[in-house]
C-alpha cells in the first residue's frame, strides 16, 4: 500500500479493506439524520426571566431531568467536568489517559482499560477522578462498533459521577459513518472520480451490523464530538495531518467550524471534511517536526497526540511499500517521534497489533 506524506483519501488510493472483508450487501438506508442546534430567541424575547414567586414552607420543587443523548447516557462533549484555561487540570482531577483507534474491537478495549485500572471486571468505571480521552475511530473493520460507542457513552456518565471524566474526539470513520447514513449513494465531488459516502464506507470496513444498530442517540452523540482538545500541554486530535488548520486559527474556532459543516448537511462539504481528516503522515520524515510545530504554535501545547495512522506504517521506511505488508505484532506501546513533538497512539489493532491505552505524559 502506498501512502504519501499527508496524503488524502480517494477511493482506490486511500485505505484498503481489512483482510477477508467483503463488500457489504445492500441494506435499506435509514431516514436522513439532521443534527439540530440551539435556536436564537424570537425578537423581543427577554432572556432574563422575572423572579420566581416564593415557595410555600416545606415545599421541595421537583428537580428537572438532565437532558441526555439517550435515556441512560449523556453526551461527552460539553456538560462534563471542565479543564481550566491553559490546559491545566482543574483541582481534584486525576491522571490523564488516552486511547487509540478502537475500530469495533470491544473485547480488546475492555481488556486494555481493565489492565490500566480504568474499568472493573464488568466494564464499569473504576478510576475515580481520572481523565480519559478517546482519539476517535470507534467503528468499522472490527465486529462491534456500536458496542464500543455504547461503552464510551456509559463511561462518560460513570466517570462524571465519580468526579473524573471520559471524553471522545471525532475520527474520520465517525465522519464516514455519519455520511453513509445520511447521504447514502448520493454522488460527491471527488478528484478520483464519482464516489459516495456509502461506497467509501463499504470499502473501508463498514459493518452492516453497525449500520443496522445505529440509533438517533448514537448519531446525536457522534455529531457533537469535538475534533481536537488541549489538556495538560497535549494537543489531542485524531488524524496526523495539518488539515485542521483549514478550519480555524484556534481550537474553539476549528471545532465550531467542523460542527457547523455537519449541521449544514451539504454532501460535498461533508465529503471535503472527511477527505481532509483522512490525510496522514504529516509528522513523519524530514518535515515532520516543522508540521508539528505549526499546529502547536496555532492551537497551543507542547506535543501532538494522535491516532489514525497505524504505528507499523509510521515505522515502515516507505509507508508500507515493503514486500511484506507491515503488521502490528511488534508494537508494544505508543510511538514518540518528530523530535519528541508527536505521539502516535494507533497500535494497529486491525493488523494484529495492540489496542493502546496510555497515561500521559510519555517519556521522549
């Protein structure tokens, strides 16, 4: 497989299907999903309500229900414990962990989280005030992408109740799944020829069982994920690309722009977002450290932490052009590279590698 530095995805030249993966059979496309957003108050509306009348003695008002992405789990993006300005952890929060690409390997994820003491033997949060970030790519290729999403949603609620948090970032496979569900076979503008989200999803390991089990609450949760976050000096993002800079000169602006693209729901605009977030290898090679410095200078932090590109391909001399396709069997942990400015977290679980869970910071 030939993958150039920071190369974009186009059908036939990007990802390849996982070994043994066959084209998914036709399925009935679900109703299009259109993520909504807050609406502005009507003209003349007074946003400051008048004082409430006093309550009768001994009266206990009913507590309103917290809005949730589902009846059980809240979204991860905006309503959990915060990080104070500058990436310094708020008082009382525990150690910071990150998880690389999961791709539907639920059993491997549970085993890795339990090994780190983050969940117990039944898969429930057991890490108290620890902080846990998933770097995206929950579905496709592996057997249970929806199960992975369900677990992350569950841990988000349980961690918040314990005083810690569990949060997630948007991966390119989340964009792909959203696009396949929403746009189906609608043609999109691709420099590689006519393509569609559904065709790309099938080519890149899309699992029919995931699509069949996909619910509105999963779509709502996915569509609210941020693309990047800065914490403890670590710039967390899914893809090892500088294409994030095309969407804003600050993390907040970039995240808002990405969310806006998904809310507008234009197929070509969403495809362009997916294509850019599928680029890779920006931090590898002679110009890698410079690319990392450019991102860090714009978004802050001292080190980029990413998933997306499997470590076996980052280690290969020509990005996977060797006679024998690289495997993940030799990967023991995260890869620190680009003059110690970048950390790769995709251990290649789809390539017989490890599903990586690591505590930050890492030694260079």
